């Protein structure tokens, strides 16, 4: 029987790690897991799996030349510079609303992408990505392929980040659909799973707290992700009899 031992360090990696000012990124990203957004934007990197689905979405809506990447993976040093430069240029209040401190940004985990509608001038901190036209086409399809709009206006009191219509986070399937269906933000979803098992379509999703010598059976397991706090989110695909 195929089994795996989960280590404490595994808590800090996976598509569902929660990264915010309370739960900082603890594990450095292996750059071998990254790839270029495409040949036009070789300096914008993203997790390989996330980029695969991102490119599929853009191809489906024929938006490769209408939607452009503004910011993908950032090193800790890059995030620090962006934060400090924003304070100098925009002030501390603005920066706290729209720029995460180093180790608190999803960009450092390679799972977030900032997108903008193509125009002559793009605001790096707040690119335009309106809730209409091709941008809305992207939003609708993104949910089906693992992405969520991470920071919405109605969840600002939980995320402590102002609405960012341009910032999309890869969490994988079926989590993006569940988060969208129940109108969770990622913080709420991670907390909900601690006390509730979810059955969605042919998936079973549940939380497993970390403990020493934790071994699990991999039969029908679709994905295992740490939550970056204290345990794991297990995604199991139920096999139809």
C-alpha cells in the first residue's frame, strides 16, 4: 500500500498555503519550480502548474494580447524594495493597503499573478483590471481552473488588504470553485476546513493536523497541501463504484 510520511516542513508548502501578515512565508521557493509567463515576458515567473492553467484560460478567451502580466514571482529582496519604494512614493497608509511586507506576499510563493488590461501606461501597484469585457471573461473562467480573485472589497476586514481587482491567486481545483461558490476568502476557507469536511462533486476535502510520525495512505489522494499554519488540506477524489 502506497503511504507517505508528512514532515513538519511540509506544512509550509502547497497550493493552499495561507500567506498574510500573521502567517508569513517560511519556505523559500525552488526556482526550478518556476517558468516564464511566456516568451514576450521572460522576466515574469510563476509556478509551473499555475502558469499552465493561466495560459489555458488566456487562450480560451483569446486574451493573450489584451491582458498582460504586471507582476509574478518576487524574491524577498524584490518585495522589500517594492514595499520601501512605495512608502517613499505613496506614503505608509497607501502602502499598507496595497503592498504586503516582505515574507507576507503571495508573490513570494510564486502562486500569485497581477494582471492588467493592455494600455500605454500601466500602474505597477494598481493595474486596471475592470469588472467588464475581457477582464470579466477571465474572472469567470479562472475560477474553473484553479484561480481566485484574492482580495475583494467585502473581505477587507478579514484580509487586511484593500480590494485588488488585478491580483489572482492559484489554489487549484476544486478549491477555487468551492471558495467562489461559498463566497469565502482564503482565510475563511482554511479556517472552515479545520472544523468541517467538504464533499464537492466527486471530491472529499478535509483538514489533517500535524503530529509527529504522521503517515497517510495515498490511495485516491489527489493533492496534499500544507496550510502554512499547523496542518494539511487533503483533497481526495472519490472513485465511482
